[in-house]
C-alpha cells in the first residue's frame, strides 16, 4: 500500500548548534573566605532559568542559567555559590511557528546541558570541593511550570486591574 498522496508531509526539522559559550559565571568559595571547623556535610540546591531570543534569520540564542548553592546541613552555613549563564546559538529550520517556543525552551537546552554539566563539575572541583555532577534536568517540567506561573501572574494582574465605569 502506498501513502496517501493528499496528506501533507511533515517538514524536516533541522537544528544545528552554531556556537555555545559561557555568557557569565561567578563562583564564590565562602568556605575558603570564612573558614569552617570540622568536616561540614554539604547540602545543595539548584535553580534553573531559561531564556531564548531571536538573533537573525533562523538563528536563536538559548541560555540556561543555573544557580548552585551549597551550605552545611547542620547550620545552613554557606559553602559556595556558583552562578553560570550558559548559552547556545542554534540554526533551526522546519519547526512550525506555534511549536517554536517549546522547542527552543526544551530541545535546545537538552543539547547544551552535557557541556554545562561539565563546566559545573570542573568549576566546583577547581574551587576545592568535590565535583558537582548535576542530575539530568527535566526541561519539559520546567517549561510547564513557567507557563503555569505566567498564567497565574496574568490572573493576578487581571484581579488587580481597576474596573472602568
């Protein structure tokens, strides 16, 4: 049997990483500055933010911003803070306009994540701590949470708007 000739063919998606780089990074070794006694047991929190912007014809810059805070479990004294903004420039073709935003915020960070993960590991190791090996990040969940946050923000703005008579 042959395919239905009337059915439109799905466009071929092309995605190529043109460049990737650290846009901004800060590592603050608070332990070395203040000094702590004993062998502190670390506790870590990781925050992720995503951003994307168009750079030209079929080119987009997508950045993943990570903040890694490490503190002692017992006293919550800070050990280190790492902030890194890691960007990739992508040449993308064939993604329908209505699917472009989720594609940029999910697929593109997935492609650059292994490199960002390596940067975090190297910086924390070079900073005098055991290397931080980030778990995989669920970019779909982050995207959905951001959409929900925006909907709630719009509802809140609507509730605060004065009613015109």
